[in-house]
């Protein structure tokens, strides 16, 4: 994808790579649809990049609201056997979760 294009259209290879990194299984029709979506996103980003923000101070959040932080106080704990019964899948005394790293993951 070329950042200097005024009307960026990612290649099918670019879309396939983004889909793979996003763990999306797209067929040829899905890749073409995602290509249009990605092009629209890139046009939006290009429009934002073209804005003059000289002298505009960055904001940590758009409103002047602050989260109310309560004290961290331990509460009652679930029994391990009850917790394991609630888990969708277990491996021995552990809750089993899907692998999230590998195949290009960091």
C-alpha cells in the first residue's frame, strides 16, 4: 500500500496479508469486498492526515471526565472445582484457552 496515493487502492495481496494478520479466513469474494472497505478506511486516514493541526494540543480524552477509581479490595474467591466446572474447556487443573501466538504473531 502506497501512503502517497491520493486515492489508495490496496492490492489483493495487501488485503490477504491484513486478513491473515487479523485471523480472518476470506475467500476471493470476501477479499475483494474487504479491499473496498480497506480502501475507504485508507481514504479516511488520508483525509485526517491532510488536516492542519498546527498549534492544536493533544488531548488524553475528548471530555473532561475522570474515572472514579474504587479501592481494590479482595472479595470472596470461587472454589477451584466450581471454577473449573464453569469453564468451557479444561486441561487437568487448568482452564484451556485457544493458542493466540504463532504463525506470524508477536
